[in-house]
C-alpha cells in the first residue's frame, strides 16, 4: 500500500508501475469539496491516475462511475462522471470496465442525513425490486473483481446496475 499526494500525483508514478489491473473508486461529494474540488477529485485525479497506470503497464482498468453518467448531462455529478468515463477510455487500455451502480448502500462514518434517508427508503424498495435503484457496496466490489476474472466482452465494457448485481453474485 502506498500513500500518494493527489495534488502531486505525477511525483508518485512509481506507485503505478508493474500492475496488470487497476481499480478506481475515487470520488467525493460537491457538499464536501465544493464544485471545483468535486471536479478535481472525480474527474482530474481519476484521469491522471488512469494515465499513470497505463504508462506503468496496466492493461485492464476498472472504474466505478455512476448510473446516468453522461458528459452532456445538465447535472454536474452525472456530467463529470460521463467526462471521466470518456477520459479513461481515451487512455487506451487493452481492456476497460466501467461500472455504473445506482445508489450505493453502505455504512459511512461521516454524517450524510439525506443519503441516510434515501438508503433507508431504498433498502425497503430493494426487497421488492432488488436491482432497480440501489446496490450494496460489497456487491460492487465483488463485481469489480469478477470482471477481471472473466473474459472481456470487448475493449470497453459498461456494466449498468442490473449487470453489476448479476456479476456480483457470480
């Protein structure tokens, strides 16, 4: 495990060398980091990490994005997620897997009251529609690992929430 300074990521290129697969779940919130900070973390840091990973020999990059990611979205969150998906694909990995989970169900140390309320509601909805609106973070993690262990379905594979559920159970 290597701790890096994301503000000076290029100085840590050695940490990205010698890995066949890269996993990226980096992200923050606009409320926590502000608009500029959110863009820097969710787009710029991720794109730079992908570039360093590719330069270091990474062949397969697995990116956790978001349901609804679209570079043309009017919503900042979805637009930034769409932009970073395109930037990561442009790096030129032999294989790129993008996961687009819905609302992540998880326990957090920090307080996010609105997210907590949404998780409670979606936790109940998940009993009736288990793959529609949410997904446990453990399921996303299992799907990320499983995506590496299975043959790819092309150079770029985008897995939507239902696909992540299926792969996470495999």
